[in-house]
């Protein structure tokens, strides 16, 4: 299973497994990874896999 490693200012914070083909990151509680930071959009980024990549 793919793993996303999260760093802030060059320092490792945590890692998250990406269990599905689409993974949404942002401030919104609807996101798979919710980051409570005013500088991040409600729906900031999406990671998705196509053809197993």
C-alpha cells in the first residue's frame, strides 16, 4: 500500500497510508487527510492512481 510522508519545514511530522485510488487533502472534514491550517484550502490537493500508478 502506498504511504504519504508529511513534512513541515523539512521535519518529518507523520505518515499516512493511502488505502484507496483517490485521496483528498485539505482543511475540510470531508477530506481523507484534514490539516487544520488557515493557509491550506478546504480541498487543497488530490492524490489519485491510474493504471496502478
